C-alpha cells in the first residue's frame, strides 16, 4: 500500500502519523520547517527552560493519557504545581486572585456586589434561539452581565485565543458553552448536570483537567514522536500541489531546492489555513480553497524573561496573571513559569513568560525586541514589582499565531467538510478545525487517523471510474 501523506509535523500531524503507524498503515510526514512540533517551541539555555508556544497540556481526554503511556513518557511527565490552580486577574492595576470556591466568590474584590447578584440570576435568563449566531461578548453580557465580560471573559480570551470576545463566535469558539445554554438553559445548571455526562464519556472539562508538561518541556512530545517515526518524517519538505489520480493521490513537494512528486493512498492536511489556501489542488471537481486565506490569525509575541528572585516583589504563587483590556496595559498576560513546573529557572531566579499582541493590539507583537521589552518591563514593574533588568530573555514572534473562530466561521468549517466529501481521501485536521488547544490537536490527530483507516478499508469497493481518471495538472 502507498503511504498516507501527512502534511504538517505539528502535534496534530505527528499524532495522526503515529496512530496510523501503530495500525501498520505506512505514513510519510512532510514538514516545511527544519524541525517538528509546529508552534511547540521549547528552549533550554543558561539554566532556564522557556516555552514560547504552548506552556502546558490539559489532560482532557483518555486519548492523551494513552498517547503519553504508549510513548513511554509517563515517568517524564510533570503535573503542574498545585499552586498553579491560583490565577490572578488584574483589577485596579493590581493582580487579584480569581476565587477558587463559591465562598471565595462572594468575598472576592474582583467583582462588585451588583455583578455577583447578576450571576445568581443566570439560571433565570432565557436561552437564545438556536439559529442566532452571537459573539462571545453578546452571549456573556446577556447571560452574566458586562462586568464578567470585562473582568473574566475578556482576559481569559486574551490569554487563550489572544482574541477579542466581540469578534469570536460563541458557537464556534466555545461550543461547549453554547451547548450548555441550549441543552440546560443555564450555564450554572449545565456545569453541574454536564459533569455527569463527561464522567460517562471519561472526559474531563478544561477547567478541571490536570495540566502537564515534561522534564524537558513540551518539545519532548513531538521529539519522541519524531524519533519513533524515524525517516518517515521529512523535514524542510513543503507541500505545494495535490492531485487526484487513478491510483489515489500525488503530492508535489519542494524539498532541498527541488520539486518532487510522490504517490499516496490518502492525504491529511494539518498545516495552517493560509498554507492550505496556497495549495494547488487538482481533482475531478474543482475545489476552491482560496477562501481559507481569509481566516484571521493575529500575531503574538511570546517573551520569556528570567529575573533574580530578589528583583521581583510578588510571591508568584500561581499560574500567572491575565489582564483585562479595560485595565490598559500592554501585555495580555504573564505566566509564572518557574512556579508552574520545576527546573524552569536556576536557583535564586524566576521565569516569567509574557504574551503581547493578539487581536487586542497586533502592532505591539511586531515592535522591535528592545521596545517590546521596555513596555513589558513597564507593566511588570507596576503589576509584580519587578525592579531589576532581566538576566535571560527569549522571544519568539508568531506572525500568524492562532486561528480565530470569529462570527461566520461556520462557512469555513462547512467548506472543509465539503472538500472532504468531494475529494474522498483528502482529509483536514488541526487547530483551524477541531479547537485551538494543544489537547484538541492531539485528539484531532488521533481521530483523523481513525477516519483515514476507515477510508482505506472502504476503498476495497472501488469508486466509480469517472472520478478516478487521471487529471491534467492544472490548478482548480
Ligand atoms: C503563542 C502560543 C501559545 C499557546 N499556548 C497554548 C497553551 O498554553 N495550551 C494549549 O493547550 N494550547 C496553546 N496554544 C495552541 C496550541 O499550541 C496549538 O493550537 C497546537 O499546538 C496546534 O498544533 P497543530 O499541529 O494543529 O498546528 P501547528 O503547530 O501550527 O503545526 C502545523 C505544521 O504544519 C507545517 N506546515 C504548514 N503548511 C505546510 C505545508 N504546505 N507543507 C509542509 N508543512 C506545512 C507548519 O510548518 C507546522 O509545523 C498556543 C499557541 C501559540 C501560538
């Protein structure tokens, strides 16, 4: 059997490749970059271990737990420090802990009495019509009020999506939240009632899932997958053209300065959507992928800074702090990385990972490093009492960081489903379709492998000849 081509060696592509490989289905991974992992990017230098992409993985699904076990990584897995359950949100130019219990909720200074009473009324707010596509901001204002939008949802969305709740679609970006309202008529009631169903599916909600990393950071995961897949992974290999032909698929790739073509039984695309829009796809029925270039990916800079412990006043006793837009700082938030996992900073030092840019202020992600660092230090000085200069810095700018599931995103998802239907054997999976968290990408890769296995099994019934004649290599 010809191998399945996996375009993209990020975590989605590698997970899919590994699962197919375990099922004895041959695979070839084509990765444009000189290394695997996609946005996962760990650096160990001068005693610091910095993550510029994802910092932790949420163990939301048994598929993630099994992957770690199958890879033999259980003894390298690190669960986050329990102190990491404490999260700060900035209010009145000070980090204030998010309440961790119902009792703490009623006493926290983070929300006014009016906002707390408004929350209590949530179960009595009517659900919206199913057909209405609301922004996250509209949804939150309607159900729990404007103060929760400003001081809970806005900073949270800045931290997770680097996005804007006014633009994100609640149905697409937070489908579980939307489903809670539709199903139970209330987010609060749904939280309790939905827990039973999750337990039945052996799933864990993102709020209560354990956070993990590895002794040498998240790069351990893609690096281990790469070492198992061996020469099935081709680095510096950028997919350019895809063509359906009589025996399956041909993939045109630029590799080592040359264009090469190889035959495959199926193709799974896991790259970003602007790269998908650039692909030339030739199939019996024209497939228009141009619209995918419209998907918004804001730039984000991740700036890890190491300090002497004595230069930081704040106890850093938590996961980090998120900053609401109304508080008017430059950064979106800061992770207390050396609190979260051990060995992230040398003795007597701390590591803070700061994010800047996103939909809120894209230009800030594109400043030169010196100016960016000046603004970050200004914020950290006010918020965490950081006084000295950093002794370590590591900055990575993601020009197109995270796909934004904004209002109208369903048209992109519908087109993805249509493509798969009209081009059997061509599959799409990744953070542009299946959720933006690392955990979502692992589950997406796992599930894509199962869909491909099913397709290859069903090919024993040959498709009709009209769709399988060789097609001249013109762009559709
Ligand atoms: C700054 C940042 C912080 C984040 N923090 C967290 C976090 O703390 N927790 C969390 O759960 N999630 C986090 N995320 C999100 C999460 O990391 C990603 O959504 C997830 O890792 C995406 O994996 P992927 O494989 O789908 O895509 P990617 O990692 O983008 O991988 C796609 C790969 O495809 C390759 N590619 C693209 N086109 C082609 C082509 N034509 N030919 C060959 N190769 C191609 C690319 O080079 C890339 O390596 C963060 C993301 C960013 C950017």
